[in-house]
């Protein structure tokens, strides 16, 4: 079995209203000096097959077809053990 | 300036309907062998101050007070420079 971690983040320059809302909330709670907050997604996927190269290709396809909106988002795949 | 990365994940045993939905969608798209999907949040925070120890404490407080629901979620903080 393979475990994969996928990070999906907004591309630089794309507005992040969710991150801005978190930043304002932190400021309202008294946390000063928070210059920027960007919020993304973190997905852990367990795959049955053990071939890393094949898994990388399939995870790449999953990101392009479902997990990420590649117009505005970047994705990064880490395959563990 | 310090850059921090925060991962917020559901505690083991807590049901993840969002992850289940992603798993079913992947299966419907023809991706076999996806055994489990768990979805979490990934937050990048830029802090003005440069003291790592202080930053770690403040980020910990941010997670407990706003970013994570510690009843059902774990959080992990990585501070980059």
C-alpha cells in the first residue's frame, strides 16, 4: 500500500477571500503582525497498488481531473513509503 | 519575516464525509484501488516578527483559538524562515 499527500494551493496572484477572512479574524483576536494568510487543501490518499511510478501518474491524473482546478490552483504530490 | 505552514487534519476515528465523497468521485471516474481519502486544511501564514520561539507560541494559540477545532482536529505547525 502507498500513502500519498496532496497539497492544493491557489496560484500566486489569485485572490484568496477565505485566507483574508482568517487574517481579519486573527487580527480581531489580537494577533498582530500577521502579514498574509493563504488557505489551501491537504488530502491524504491511501492507494492499494505498490508501484510508485504508476501511483504518481494516477495521482497526477486525479489532481487534474478532480482534486484541483488547474486554472487557479497548483498541486503538489508527495508519495510516502 | 517568518513563513509558517499549518496542517489541520481530522483526528483518527472522526468520520470524514468530505473525504468519502472524494473517494466515491474518484471511483466513479475509474480510479480503482483508492482505499481511503482524508481531507484536511493547509494554511500558509506570513508573520512579521522574526523570533521563532515566540512565533511558535503565537501560532499554537492561533490554532487553538481559531484555526483548528481541537475536539475533532489535530494541527501541526512548521516554521520556515
